[in-house]
């Protein structure tokens, strides 16, 4: 009963943080309490460009040490990597990798990333909602890890909350960026118009 209450508290706190989050870093932080509690050394969010599962860019990260962080702005082609392809083919559930170096779905690219960030185990949460690919959230652990039923329950619940909220937040950010671009363009047109009237 106490364990069930703790799980509910974790999910309730994450839900409250997600509602208040407005940036990718805040979205990542909102769902990072449990991974940190279980010893995760890295959390990363990457967004797919144009809502299509192809090119991905890292937009938020944290690491237990600087070496564990994923570089912000790092871009890669997900279609050329084994593990992202596995995730793309099954977007509705988290993907758990107990040891990157022995997993059948981890290619040399995953091995290189694991060596760089000194990690072995992964929980991968596809961010997919309403037939749109938003991106991927990944947590990493330093040592091989056997994911428990409790881990699977909590990460599955976090995954369900995160996908819809991240989609709405990203859409809102894109709308704000478009509105700002239009406002800047209008301002430039006003300046040119005034200058032409003075000629």
C-alpha cells in the first residue's frame, strides 16, 4: 500500500510540473524525479524536425556530471540508427534497454554514445501523439539495470502524460515563434514604407 501511494505521489507531482512547464528543459525536469531517484545519470529530450521521424535535434538535457550530458543542438538522422528505428516502429510504449552493449537493438552508434556519456542502461520514451512525431525522451543509467515492474508502470504512466502535453507545448511555442516572425516582418515593412515616402 505504501509503495502504491509513493507511485501515485510521483505521478501526481510530475503531472503538476508538466502543466506548469513552458520549455523543453522544464518538461524534462518535470518527469526526472523518479529516474534520478533510481540512479539515472542522464536525461535528454530530442525533437524531430517538422514533426517527422527523420532528423532529430537535442533540445534539453541534464547529467549527473558534465560528461554525462548530451550536447544541446546535437543533430542526427534517426532513420540511420538501429534503436530509433525500433522505437519508431513501436511508438506507443517505452523501450527499456538493460545493457546497451548486449542489446540486439543497439547498434554501434548507441555503443559510441554510451561510451561517451558513460552509460549502460536506457529507458526510451517515444513522444508521439495524434499521428504526430514530437521527439524522444531518454534516461540513462551508468550500470546495466534490470527494470522492475514498478519501473515499467511508472515510466509507462509518465510516457502517457508526457506525449500529449509535449505536443501542445511545442505547438504553442511554434505559434508564438510564427507570430513573432510576422511582427518583425511587419515592423521591417513599416520602416521601408516610411523610408520610401521620404524619397
